[in-house]
C-alpha cells in the first residue's frame, strides 16, 4: 500500500507497544474540563450543567461496556480518507483552480468529535450514522480538504470519545479519551510502517483531534528521528503552551514564519469582543507536557493571515473563507476578505469582523438544514471553534503547500 520503495529505518518507526508518559496522562485527566468549554460552549450554571450531563453523559459504567471492534488499519475501511479512495478530503472549493498536489508529501489528519450519542463512552468507528455523516460532511470536507494541495491525505477512523465523556466528572470520560488515543497511536504507527515510505508529512488535528495530535507529538515524534520528516503540525482548536508544551518537544518549536518547517501552528477563534476568560483560566490551571502547571506561561497564537506569532492582520489578508454546509454538495466558492484577525495578549485569536449577524447569511433550504448562517454553531463567549478552519480556508490551503515545498527544497538530497 506504500507509494515508495524507501522504507523507514528501525529508528524512524515507532514501536507498537508504548506507555503514555505521566505528563501526558495528567493532561488527559484535565481534558474533560477544557473541552467542556472548547467544544460544549456551556454556561456554568447548576441547572444547565445537570441538563447537559443528563443529555450527553453515558449512564452505563465504562467497565461494563463492551467496546466496539477496534479498527484494523490494514483494511482500507478503517480509514476515513486515504489516497485513491472516494472521500470529501479530496475536494476543493468551487472556482478554485490551483497547481498540482505537492509530490512526495503526506498529510496525517485526526478529525474532531462528531459522536454525541450517550449510548456508549466510545463511538463505534463505523456504526453511528450521524457521526459518520459529520466526519464526511464537516471534518473531511472542510478541514482535511484544506490540506489536499500539500499532499495526499490519510485520515484514520477511530473510536472517538463521545461528547459526553468531556462532561464527565467520574473519571470514566478520561478512560474513554485514553481509549480513543490508543486507536490514533495505532493508526499512526501503521501509517508510518506501511504507507509513509519515508516521505515527509504534515500532522493536522482539530479539537479532540488536536489533543490526540499534541499527545502524538510528544509520544512519537519528540524523541525520534521522525520529527525530521515532519513538515509542520497544525494543532488547531486546542490550547498549547509555549513553555509548558512546545518547550517539552525536543526541538519542535512554534512556527514563526510562513515557510518555517518542523514546527507547530495553533490558534483558537473568537469574535471581536468574545469572552475567552473561562478557557484562559483553565489553561492557566492545566499541566503541560512538561508536567508543570501552565500558570505564567504563554498560549501559542499563530495568526493564519500572516503565519506569525502574536500578530494582527486586516481582512485584505484573508484569501478566502468557505461557508459551512453539512451535506454532500460541493464546497462553496471562497469568500475573500471576510474578516481580519489579531492575536490577543491572552493567546486567543480575535476576529476583527466576525461573520454572522449583519454579515453574510446563508439560505436554509432542506439540503442546508444543518448549516444556517455563520453563527449557527457559534458557542458561548462568541467562540467560533467550529469555524476555526472555514474562516481561513484558503490561507491554510496555500500555507500547507508552501511549507511542503519549503521542506522539499531544504532536503533536496
């Protein structure tokens, strides 16, 4: 299944068996609290908290739950996207006429939470129709596709933790996250051993997928020669500490420019006057990959309009946002100049002109019933988490390809 005769060496290939580092386990333990804000957008009131818990947290004990069969990554059906398959990760927006895919580069993409069912702590990777529809109609269509100019996309299915796992306070939700993470590690190990063929690769994750990607950086790349083949890691929609996380990655730094390679990009999108204080407070309290609290550290904020850390750029730098419709229709044409963005001192990316309200509206037809306008999925505090990639789609598309070409030029030998 590989596309090259070059085989990774033993030092490049991660071992299948592993033990999660104590710092990583510690981070996963508090993951439930963080995602409560990032994904749930919950207002902290006793009544609402009880309602959300009742609606989404599984009532059964995880110890009594029979796990759905594990994905067999040697089987193409265990992948949501892979080269040669018919999937939405290969799509591009209407009217976009760009150059050929950068040859010889891969993209390993980890999708966000799409499973909201309280029937089980972990999703059957192929068995929940709504979760599968969201992977295809949202995650692959609007996120993975943004990287398909930079290389061929590999996106594993995995037994993701259900949304309710992130609202749980019993410790069972953490176990569900760990179960999901084990699948992601196995998928990456299989990809490196059987599909990668020694090629450079881009790592991408959003929301729950970003958490898994951050863990993967620590567990598979930081102390391995594999990090030398990583073009970049786009860890989007998850708070990353410069001193607590990045500095613990053995020379993998935050990207400081448009074509830097071997580095990390991260941001979280809020409206101009959004209230990100709950996330900032939780970020300060959570431990980093170095095992120490984030208190006093800086949240990494990469501005996707100029790819600099902590910068501000106007709407003219936005090459095109794409509106969100959860369906199998083509990706709409990009909207240039939709909004500018600035990195706040708190590490949050604030939109200069948040879409929605008096901005662009979308018609609600039968086929578009899951989309509405640009504010359909905006969360508490004016959090544009769901739209993190849609807002800057064409900038991401161009940048991923530019970094891929830069890596290849720097490693011509």
